[in-house]
C-alpha cells in the first residue's frame, strides 16, 4: 500500500499538461480493486498497464491477487487466486464523437491465466478452483481530474464484474 501511495504522490507532483484522450505512445497504469471476483468472494487487488499503439488502440498486461476466506463451523477455508495475462482496449472517444478531453470511454478483452491455492481441512480435498487459461471482456470509463491522473471504473466478464481505481498516464 505504501508503494501505491508513493507512486500516486510522485505522479501527481510530476504531472504535466496533456489531454485525457488516448494518444499514440502513452503508457497508462491502472491500480485498483475489484469486487465480485469471478470464482469466489473477496476483493481483488489489481494492476494493469496499457501502451497506446495508436490513438485508439492500447495493448498491455494485467495482474491481480484475490484472497477469499470462509469459516464453516470450526474450520477455516482459505483460497488465493493470482490472475495475469494480456489485455487490449479500444478507446471510443473519436468514434462516439466525445470531445471532452477529461473523459475516456473504452472496451476490450483479455486472455490470461489463473493460479489458485487452497489451505484448509481435509487432506483429500481437491481445489475446486483449479487454475487454467481464461478469457474475458471489459468496458470502462476514465475521468481525468488532473492532467496525468484519472479515476476509472470497469465492468467485466471473466475476471471481476466491477473494478475501481486510479489511472496514471506516462
């Protein structure tokens, strides 16, 4: 958490003027949390990055960590999930005629991998959330409240249904 706070502070202090819409060559770093994890409960801490290959198309990667604890009777069940992979986003501002430089509307997909672990009673228990390849989609909105810092929200399928956080533009 201290590293995230430090990154946010440095980004705010050294931000310089630019518009909020995608521009070729930009790098966007999202840091946030997701609720309603695809496989189980818990809150997902997530980071994703996106490099703008054109003014409208960005490609990058993501990683997320989710812990889910469940107490049943005298037993504690603990699950951990690590998700990582590649994602791409298309930015719709030009297509939709959005001219407000503080807004960014985007959507896309991802292809990644899930690693899960289980800690709890029962030596014969098999982890029901076996890891593997996964794919999904997302739709998002950013609002730049500073030249290089935005708040974002995403709706998705295949990972987390709702994620919120901050975006830093480099």
